[in-house]
């Protein structure tokens, strides 16, 4: 914790009265003011993460899921921008049996911060990453024989039996062994004494749309691989195929575990997938009004003069911009001030967003605006922000930059 002492008004050394300095006020001489500063410098724009809501979302998921279905919490990319550690802790407290990360660094960071839970690394690993996986007790997905051989040798040398999950390509065509070749790789793993074929998985290319034709084809291929592997006499304890969309819409594909990323964060993967009532977004992006300008007709706003006032307008400046991950739009989108929608005017700058608050006469300097999330009765949804970016909710969640401080609320509720 940093402290600010009052050394700027330091009194002269005792007995050495300076002829030039006027006598300092009594209070400052006798009582140096010590002011404690928070750990991070304050900023009038921030991300609020409601851990109470996160817990509630996990509990709602637990309530609707079939008993015995395990949850893997996908906390890659800082749990989609929410902070990997607090989300991981909440997920585990709510009964998640695995966490998944994308990079070795992400997994090592969680281990170094005391997370002892099972960690699954999604994607394939380069050979030089494998000793780290062993050292940090990380579970790898394997897609090809070379990784099986190297990991097997490392595990044997360490005197360990290491669990792996067989990644099966059922149509996504990113990672994995093709479904009709999965059994031979499973046999290789099965014959490697230092490895345990604990899991088999695949990933849906499209699970949250109305048309489930391809998802059902992927499911059929996964089922075939499962039968082929069982035919070898290999028992695979943890079979998993579903992401959030699959969990919601394809109960026949649940198997032993589902991998949930976006749903516990309170965001439905699409506008058409099944809803679980009560699930609410965990992330809210807020910014204060840092300046107000009263415009006359004909006045313009911002770089390139992209907005011209047609009448007298009241314009608020919010202290965040595209440097914080806000989409770089012009005269598009809204924020909430006093629960009312206020349109963006002019272009979004690196550190400033300008909004028309003429319709909110009560709005004042330093009032809180909601850039993404709920305020009063209205909400700027992640999907609405995604439209501004011409992108998807996942991209919006991970795109808020680290320079926006994160404020965790309702932490005690989440424990
Ligand atoms: C392999 C895998 N499984 C599960 C997920 C979680 O997906 P969702 O956030 O839609 O639940 C992801 C996320 O991209 C993934 O890559």
C-alpha cells in the first residue's frame, strides 16, 4: 500500500529557523498528514465484475443440469476478460471439476497463484512445452502420435502416470485426430504405460444456432469414435463434447462433462439458444462524466468534426475510449446515464467518448455512466456492443484492455 506523507510541507530542522521561510501553520508543523492511497490509482472508468452473480449463474446451471454431469469451467484469456483467478475460484467453489486454459502461461499463472485443481490445456502443445506440463501437473489434449511418445517418455522418466485427453476432430478441422482414426491413437495411448487415457473430447463448430444439422453430424462421429475405442477394451472416464451452446441445446451430447466458458459469465452464446431464467451478465463497464460542454447550433464535436449540433445540445465526455477497448465508431451506439439511453456523438477517441445528454437534465459532472451492462431498467448488452464492432460477444468481452481497472464486487457472497 502506498502512502503519501506531507513532506512537501516539511518543517525546518529543529532550532534552525530559516530567515527566508515564513513560519509554517501550526497544524502542519506538528501533525504531518499521512494519507493512505489505494493499491491502484483511481480512474473514472472501470470494469465491474459481480462475483455474486457469477456464483448465482453457476448455481442456476447446477440446478438445471443432470445430476452427475461434471462442469469444466473455461477460464482462458483471463476468463474471457473477467479475471482467471476469481472466476476459477468461484467455479471450483460451485463444484466445477476441471478448469481449462488455452496457453501454458495461463495455466502456470493459476498454479503459481495456488490453484491446485485439475487444469486442462485446450489445443495442441509444442514439444518444448511438454516438460512444463508435467512439472505443473497440467492435463494435455493429444491429437497425434509424436506428443504421445514424448509425453509418455517424460512421464516414464519422472516415474509418473500422466492423464491425457484424446482430441477428436469431428468436423471443426482445427485440432484433433479424425474421428475414424481416433481408435488407433487411443490404442497407442493405451499401450503407453506411463499415460492414462482419461478423457476424449471434440468441439462443436456450430451448437447455438437453430439449425443443428452439422452439430448432430459431429455428435454421430464422436459416438462412432467412442464405440471404436470401447471396442478396443479401453474405458474412457471423461467424455466431453459440449460448449455452452451444446450444453443448452443438445442434451443428448452431454456425456460425462460439459465445457462452459461464456454461459456462467451471464452471456448466452446466441440469441436463439435455450435460456436459463435468472442468468445475468457478470461484467459491467462503467465510466464517469469527466467534462460537459454546452454546444450552440453549428458547433462540432471531436476529431474530424464528425458531429455538428443542429440545436443547443449538452455533451458529456466519458473518460475511456478505443484505447480501453471501446469500438472505434462514429455517431453510433448509446450509453446509459441516469438509466436513460444517450447517443454517442462524433468519433470515439483513444481516451474519450462523447455522448449527448441533452435528454438527461439531471446529469452532472462525475456522474456514473454505463457503457456496457444494466443501469436502471435499461441495458446495453454485450451483443449490442458486438454489433458496433461487427463482431461477437466473445470478442467484446476479451477486448476490454488491461488499463481499465477491474473492481470485484459481492466477493463475500461468492465465497
Ligand atoms: C475447446 C473449447 N471448449 C469449450 C469452449 C467454451 O465455449 P463457450 O464459451 O461457448 O462455452 C471453448 C471456447 O472457445 C473451447 O475452445
